[in-house]
C-alpha cells in the first residue's frame, strides 16, 4: 500500500536509515549503515506519485529549476507520523529516464558531540584558532557536515563571537548559546557560495562556514577571509589530504599554482579527511586523516611537494594518516 511522503520518511527514521530514494516504477528504498535496502511493505511508485511528491517538496522557483535544469536542491521538513518529532531533510529532485526521482538525506535534530564522533583532540584544538582555514574533506556521505556541525557547536558553546554559515541547503539548525549564529541558504538567502562568502566579509563575522568550495573565486575568497582575521571552515570532495590540496589547485590555471600554494600555506590551520566504516557491533564509525600547520607542512605545500605529506604525517604529534586511523580503530576493536 502506497504511503505518504511523511510516512515514508518516518519509517526510514525509525529504522535508523540515513537516506530515502524514490523513483517511478521502483519501491521506496532506504540506505542504512551504508547499504541500499527496500523499504518493506510498499508498492512501486507511479509517475503520478512522484509528480505529487515533487509539488510537496519544491517551491515554485525550485520547480522551475527542475524543469529547466533537470534537477533542484531543496530542504523538506515534516513531523514523524510515529513519534511526532520534527524530521528535517535535504533533498535533490532530478529527472531521469523514468521520470522524476528523489534522494532525501535525513538530518539529525541533535548535533552530536565531538567526543561521540571520535574527532581527534588535535582537530578539536583548531576551534581555538583566532583565524585561518580549516578544510574537512571526504566522499559524499562520509559525515563531513556532521563533523563541521560538532566543531561549530563547540565554538557556539564557549565563545562570544559571530558565526555565519553558507549552506546548500541548511542542514543542522544551531541555537545561539555563547555565539551569535547567522545561517544562510544558497538559492534562498544568497545566489551562490561565492556571493554569500563575499557578503559575509561585510557582516562582521569571526567564524565563517562555507558549505563547499567548488570554484576558483570561492577558494580565493575563503583564503582571503582566512588571511584577514577570520576562522574559515570549508569542505571539499576528495579522498585524502593530499588530494584536497591538489583539488584546490586544479581550479586555477597552471601559471597561478605557485601563488596559490603560497596562499594556502600561509593561512591553512588544518585539513581533515574522513571516511565512514562499518563498526563491528553495528552502526558506523569515522576514521580521520589529519594534517596540521607547522613549519614542515608549510614548507612542503609551498615547495609543491605535498605528495610527501603522507609520510610526514605518519610520525608527527597530533597528525595521522588514514592508515594510522584505521589501524587505531582495529586496535580498539571497532572495525575488522
């Protein structure tokens, strides 16, 4: 029997799923602990069902984007039909060969603590920096947003300052504690990450979160903000620290690489690469690769020898390679 969108999302939340996938001629599917499984007890969706869901999720502007561009990002909020708690999601609606499809990501209401996520103490100390660039990188679905939320919540609980987030879409909702927090959503409150970031420099922030650095201008502006006294957090989509540095350079012409290496070396405070793995006793656990700022890491980046950072991180206090992180999780019986 076909269920409503709210009922489907409620079922995923109750089962501990992270994502809901809907497409015409398929039964609803969820992702749980990284694996795709059918959401039992549901009939295949018909094209008219997806059309109806589309109108539930998208605004007129977003619906126009879907029709002209073929996809649209949005957020969707409903009450659980099981527990009556608020369920928040981010969603991408897209056209494919079957019609209209949906990928929902459920967003936890409560921001996890740094300790519960296993974030290294050396990374937590980055929240105490007065300025600089902190990058969190990893594949889609590796928990970057949750890690950043935990770090920003640490600042929120302890420092009297102004934080601005630029997100696409807004995921975790922060309640101001010690800090004043302004959250802006791309497409609703600003045109793009780069325009939101440029505007943020005129809005008296101490801390800025850039949801993703996806073009040269955004990267340049983030570096400028970090150099001019702001603590900037940002994300990239790469597998490790060295690839993160390479990715940033790839947005610029070859003749600009030397200058960009200098700028990155001058202002970065840390780069954190993460991945999620199945935990032995159920659920998932994060592994973190950590690069921190010191004289040697600065020189390796400046000189174009970032490929040597992996060997260097292996033996430096507070830093670790991904293999170090995985071995640490094996040693304490968290993973196979």
